[in-house]
C-alpha cells in the first residue's frame, strides 16, 4: 500500500465568486453515485481510491486537491472534475489549471 504522502496529487485554485455554490453542486452531483459530503466551507468526494477535497473558505476561490494511486488515475479524475465544474459554471469562463505534486 502506498503512503498517502507519496501518492500522486494535484491542486487547482479557481477564482470564482460562486466557490461555495460550485463546491456544494459538485458534492451533490457526484453524491448520487459515490461517497460525498460537505460542510459550509469544505467538501470531500471519494471516487474509489481517488479522493477530491474541496475548500471554499477563501473568498472567491475554490481550491480543489486530488489524490490518486497512480498518475494515469490522477489525470483521469482531473479531467472528470474539471469537465463537471466547467459544465456547472457555464456562465463563467473558469481557468482550471492543475498543479501536480507528490
């Protein structure tokens, strides 16, 4: 089993005045098929071995941190989360850039 600190992960910080709304919308949407929960400022979605942590505690910023077992799995979940967020925010031109780290 891989230590959590060595698992591939990535972070995106998305500027949007609707950070909290999008966090809740993502959690509710994915919560129909996978384990998802949220509080007033944080959310967590478990896609099997891939984890998505959301933070809307900073004004006008949605921070998303992803963890996966492998680089291909990480890239796949980056794509899924980004596509859904862009679809939910169709009235905004969101800039989503993933920054990877191990």
